């Protein structure tokens, strides 16, 4: 090999190394995918409840002692039988029925937005509550339990998580909640409760093209007040805009 050929080969080798290093650096600098960018479904917008089941429990306050269908422990029944809405109001705890285990089953409206690329924000007009669904590594829990607790979210897809499949569910696990009510008539859940939810999108039967439903499956586990899981389903249809949005404070009675 002549000196000129050797020099050219050396330069080519150096260029190849430089380009490889540049490509590696670009790969390292590329931002990681965010929950928002890989979302398989779009839950944002305004939504309103569709009440097709449990009308007498959802559209009015049931009478004291009506806890049919909820697998309560004896201790929980005792609490429910002693329910006093005036006492809750006096204690400033009108929001006991608006915590994460029950809020999705209260008829009302939702406004869903992204707070940032890793946090989905859900505002609820009934009780003026706000839920934050956090993706990724969990943040430090609040110093004190809250009505909505701490919610960790993840996307679940069919096809073993294939990102090319644009379908799936939002799965949310919520803990660190204040004790509250599963129903407006004082049926309790404890501060040890855990809520697992699945949010699915579905076409709305009979609606104009593009009509959508959010179907929410709520599963409550409570080792203190439930003898087994308590499961309910709630539906919300999409609205064109927020013209009917009307936040209302918590009330101990309807």
C-alpha cells in the first residue's frame, strides 16, 4: 500500500469512528418516549355520565342501612347503620362519598387533559375533585392521605404491548386515601383500601359517527371493611365541548 493509500484509509477510518460516536451520542440524547406520546387511546375532552344501572343508588341518596350488593364486614355494617350526614357536615367531611373508590360512579361530568407528558389530569365536576394519574416511577406519596389518594397509571395493550397496536386500556392503581364512603348513605371504605381501575374506549351504540364512551371498571379491595372485592362499572359519553361544565361542591346529601 502506498503512503497516499494508507493516508486515505486512515482518514476514512477516523471518519467512520467519528460518525459512529456521533450516532451513539444522538441515540443517547434522544428523549425517552412519554406516556402521552405512546398513548394507545385518547381520553382527553369533556365527558358526561350515562346512567344505565343502579339508578336508585346513583341518582339519589339511598336510605340508611341499604347496602345491598356490597360485601361488607360486620364492622362496616355497624358504621353504615350509624351514618349521620349532619355529623359529616359539622366535621367538614362532606366529601366522604367523593373519594377515588366511589367518585367515578357518581353521575356528573369529567374533563380530562394532560398536566404534562407523564401525568393525566381528570377533573370531576361533582364535588369539584381532581385526580392525577402518574405514569413512570412513582413520586413520593403525600404526607397525609387525601380523598383521591396517589394514582399510578400504565397503558395496557393487546398483543403483548406492541406499540404499533393503537388500542388498549388505561390501568390505574390508587392507594393512600382517606377513609370514606362507597355509597352516599355512609357505606364505608377504610384508609387501607386499594382501588384498581380500567378505562376503555368504546364506540357509542346509536350515536352519530365518532360517538365514544369511556367504560370504567372500578375494583375496590379493602381488608378492613370488605369480605371480597367490590366491582362496579361506569360509563361516560363524550361531549362536543365544555359548555355544560358546572363544578359543584361536595354535599353530605344529594
